[in-house]
C-alpha cells in the first residue's frame, strides 16, 4: 500500500488492525515493563532475593581428572551428600587434561553464581603455576576457595631386596647411604613435576643428598619398575602402595605428612626420621569462580562441611588412605598460598617443566 492509500487519522482501518498509536503505546508499555523487571533483577533487593533463593537449579561439580581416580571418587560421594543439604542435584563432570588445567580453567571462566564448582588439588593450584610456562588461569585471582576436603599421605617405599642388602631400614640409614654413595640411588615417579618427583627433590634438598630421577608415564609403571629392582625407591600414594607393602613387594620407610598416618600408625614421618620440615601432602578441595557472593559461598561451605562429617564420606576417604581435612575459606586461601611458596622453590630447584 502506498502512502496515499493509507487511511488518514480518524479513518477506519481494516477490521482487527490496531491503531498506530495503540501499537506505539503497547511498545512503550512493554519496554517500560521490561526495564522495570531488569531494574528489579539488578537492584540490591533483587540480587538479595537471588542469593536467598540459591540454589534453584543443578550445580555442576567439575573434576579435572579422569573418572575412577581418588578425586573423582571423593567428588561423587561428596556430591551425593551436598545434594541432600542443598536440595538440588550436584552433577559431577570429568574434564581431564593438561595436568588438571583444562577442568580448572572451565570453572575459572564460569559465571560466579555458585552453579559451577571444581575439585581442585595441589597440582592445579600449587604445582602447575610453576611447572607450566603458560597457565590458562591465575590460581589465586580466578578462584574463590570454598574448603579443603582431604589430605592424602604419601609414603616413601624402597625395593626390599636392595634395602636388605644395603642395610637400609630407616630414612636415616637411607640418607647415610646416599651421602656415602652419591648418584647410586635412582628414584621413580609418575612423571616430571608429579608429586612423587617433587617429593624426591625435596628430600634431596633438605637431606643434602643426590639421587637420579627416573620419570615414568604414571605411578603404576614406576611402581612396577621399583618392585623389579630397576629403581631403588619412590614416593607413592599410601593407599595405592599398601597392598604391595603388605605383600612384602615393597618396604615402607616413612610417610610424608607432618603427622603419622592413621592407616599406618607404626610408620614414622620423614620429618621425625632425621629430615626436619619435610612435608609433602596430596590435598584436594573445592573452588568456585572468583567473585562469588559471600552468602552463596557460605552455603557451599556449610554444605561441604556437613558432607565431610557424613559416615559415607568418611568411609570413602578412608578407603583411599585420606581423612577429612576441612578448612574455612580464608584459612584455605592462606594454606594454598603457603603451599605455592613451598612448591615454587621445589619446582625451580628441580628444573622440572612440562611445556
């Protein structure tokens, strides 16, 4: 229809066609209503209402490692208990790769709304920042620490035939032998920059000894080579090494934590065995993206705290040689910074790098 054919103001339009003024008024009112809704949503009262209603949908719990491992097992049993407290599903998603960096980075870049959390660990937040030349995230700036979940002791194990031949029945005896026989001890690990590798480097540094590092593609092949006598010692997860210790395939000398492990109370610590200040613990805990509201942070922390007290969680952690070790968010953040300072020195001394 051309302009000349359009009805003049006041003339009738075809049946069912609203007037131009009514159209404009409707658009104006609609825009006003939308603006009011947005303003309400973004107002302090609206934000507080969202926080009070949290959670109102599913929470994504990312594990930055493959399924079936210790962190995956812990996350799944925690998710079940947290769901009971929060009243919403907590779904575990495995996003492995790059030593845990891929999964951690997903949460670093997620909205800080409490619906995305990650099971971080000593690797993702204390070791990788110094091991990788380029990191996709800042371990401090890009995360909100919720709570530490657990500590997992590692154990110093040796080949029993070699230890018997050389008279090595303690860490002190091992240090004496290493000083008298430089470069005659080789130790295996799950790879460059792994916890086992860095534990060996810390022992070398604190005890003033030298050992040759032999990296493998995982802790399991490293352990098999130790059992066969290709290497002399390694640092392994206590739960993983316990079957071989009990069968006599490996001989345990000490645990790496500051206190003795409840699972093996007769084993001394490395620190009490003549190497003061030795402390290498595998730990893991929950993080959210940076900028998380304090109300939501507290709800997540309280849900995790309740979960860690549940018998099912305690039993699951015990099976992997771990024990619940919760920390309040601020204390957890301070703990992480202390761990970063420690591992920065160890990684730099070792010269380990992944890139």
